[in-house]
């Protein structure tokens, strides 16, 4: 009878250990599914996911198995998403600069007062000089 009780206890311990390992893996899987189901990655979402991955790294620091490689894969994926986000921002800034920097030069040039444009107070002829001013 005690032998059967020991077997039952050992079986329960093995089941509990397996359940613990499954729950450890499920938090990684849940985060992975959450990341996969995200359509638009804003800077805040990327930061939140990166913090969650960091907490998982701390949790599985001594684990060199499948969980650690999944965490590293998620970490690399989030770094990629961050790089894409930053790349988009720099492309947008380049586009805006391409449009407005030449406009600024043109406005700056034609905003200057010079003789050939004709200023009524200088009494010289110019292209914009008003007669009888």
C-alpha cells in the first residue's frame, strides 16, 4: 500500500512539474501570439513588448533551452520592428526637408531687398519699381 502511495505521489510530482513547464512556455507563447496579432506597431507598443520580453529574459535567465531561443527570436523581431519604425520616421523627415528646404532658400533669396528689384525709396529703376512713387 505504501508502495502504491509513493507511485501516486511521484506521478503527481511529475504532472506538477510538467504543468509548471507548460505554464512557463505559455507566457512566451501568449506574448508571441499577441505580437503576431498586432497590426500596427506604434512606438508605445514596441516599448511595452520590449519590456515584457525583458521580464521574460529575467525569468528564463538560467534556461538555455527552447524558451530562451523563443525569447531571443521575439527580441530580434521587436528590434526589427523598432528599426522599421525609426526608418519610416527618418524617411518622412527627409521628404519634408526635400520639399521645404528649397522653398526656404527661394523665399530667403526673394525676400532680400536689392537694387535690381526696385525699392521706391532708392529712386532707381527696377523690375518692381513703381513710377511716380
